């Protein structure tokens, strides 16, 4: 939407609010009339959002030290006729609750997992935002409905859906000569086709069943592709190079927790959303209600999801400073707590691990947080959005570790026997998890005097 001197658009309104906050100025709504000139002047030079924002920051920074004349504006109410609420005609199109209800007519989603729709939409939408991509694993039991949810994106022009990957899918060395033998056919590699797209993988689990060499080749190719640049040497055609940025949403069964291959090869790239609800009977009844209506069901879900994504405003909300600090702490803890600990067959430590540094994780969680705010129709992320990010951070942890960490979070110091009883893990498994977390610096223990058999575990202070 294009603005004129009297009618602000949504992007302008958001820029004013963000710029005023960054410069330490209150009440961005009432400052709006004072900085219209800055918007108009910057638009003469370039209509790019970030240039407009830079112009606003420069303007407000000059006023920060002398607010005498600005105080009158701060206490002044803007004229409704000249400065209408830019959300008046836009918030109606960003109605995530209505979309959830429409999808809920066809799919049974447990209350504990109600935000799975928000998260998958936010990951898909994040592909349009600047910065490194967000890659998500959607983990649930077989037949629980994750495939139907992933099908919903097939109608979107940015979707590239695929059932499975092979070791040569992303970067292929195959070239077929044309009839005149002077030219070669198009490159069959997926990477150049994925640039700017969202790769939807129906099920990542079959990769785990492949032989080790093929599995490592596929996961290694994905690992390289995340960084946007891939250089490989092919014996028949020499070096091939690709630049390709794309997001990923991959369905996974619980088999992903039985293999450490994905965690070792891609643990730093993927974040996870793990279904927690246990409503298998409700899902079965819903599938019977939909008997014979699969085609119209999928068509309707695909249509409403595509329309919803098209209705989202083009914006990049800023994360409030206090929330940004909490996000940094969350990413630091999660990165350390999910780091692998290498042990031999006897269970002995092979080497002292160096935990993952959460820079990549922080950017993924931060970008998802911003995109969640957009999907939920907000100017900036709030506590509801951050709570969803906390849930995803927990889902990135190995399940047994999360069980124990949740107990220590709730109870403080606990004996191992108490932890075992609370989480239902056997003695050996519980001891191994506690030892792994101790090696990573996440937990610690103390032995009270005269109670050598009463070791108490607790979360280490960071």
C-alpha cells in the first residue's frame, strides 16, 4: 500500500513505533505527526523499508536530547481524520484464531499442541524475512496428522514439496548430453531450484533407515546447504557451486529420537516442535468423520492457508530489549543442554565435550519469534510468543534430558531415586542422563556430610 502526505500505511506506522522505542522516546502514536516529513523525504530517495527506518532513527536521534518542543506532541492526541488507525483495515485479515478453527473442522489437534498451526505458518512466513533460514522438524507419532498439515502448503508458490531425499538429490553430478552432443541438459540438482523456497519433506525418518554412507551423505549435504553456499567436486564434471537459501519444514516420527545421526549432523541446524497431546482416539474419530472427503478437505485447508499467508503484512517487528536478553539466555542454555556427549560401547566418556555455542540457535529462535508475532497479528513479540519459543527450545532437547530437567526446575535439589520415581526412567538410564548433563555443565550434585549414598542433584548456576 502506498502512502501520501496525509494517510500513513501500516509499514510507516510500525517504523515510527520501532524507531521511537530505539531512540528512547515514549508514545510513538503521538509523535507520528512530527515525523511524517522524515518519511516523505526518505521516500523521495528510496522506498525501501530499511532506508525509511534509518531516516527515522536519524531524525529521532537528533530530538532525543531536546524534548522541549516534543513534549507537547507527546501529550497531544493525533487528529483521527488525518491519522487513521492503520490496523483498522488490516487486522481483520490476520486472524490466526479463525484459521485454527477452520483447520480444526478437519483435523483433530490436541489443546496442548494448539500452536502447531501458528508455528508451521511462522516458519513458512519466515522465509520472506531477511537473515538465515529457519529449519523445523515436526515430530509426532505415525498417523497423527502431521502429513495433512504439511500438505496445506502445497498450493503456495514458494512451496517445494518432496517425499524423500537421496544422496544425490541436492547436488547431482549427472549430466545427460543432448542430441547434438555439444550441449548438456539442465542440471537436475535440487539446490538451485530451492533458492527462495520452503522445502517441505513429508517424512525425514526414512533417511535414518538408510545405510550409514548414504545417510551421512544426505545429512552432510543438508548441513552445507543451510549456510547458503555449497561447493562440491564431482568426478565427471568437476567442481559445482551453488548459492541457495531456503527454509525447511520436515515431518518426523518418533524414530528420530532413536537415532543420534540427525543430532550429530544437523542438531545445530534444526529446531523441533514435538507433539505432546495424547488424543489418539479423537484423531481416529475425526478421520472417520472425514471418510470419503479427503479431496475437499485438502483443497479447503490448502486454500485457506495460502490465502492467510498472502494476507500477512510485510514487516519485521523488533524484539523488545528485555525479551532479547531472555532469548539469549534461553538459546545459551538450550544449545548446551542439547549438545551430544560421545561415549563408547561400554558407556565410558570418549572425550570431554565442548558444548555447542548457541549463536545459530539464537538467530533461528529470534527469527521465529518475530515471524510468530506477524502471524498472530502483532506489532511486536509479546510473552505469549516467547512462551511458544520456550516450548520449542525444550522440544530441541533429548526427551530423557527434558524429563529430568523439568523435575529439577520444579523441585530444586533431588536424589537420583526421587528423580527416577518422578520421571519413570530406570536407574542406569537416569544416571547416564544426569552424568551427561553434569559433563555439559547443566547439572551439578552435592553429597551431604555423613550421607555418602544421598547425592543430591540440582541445576548448575550459569
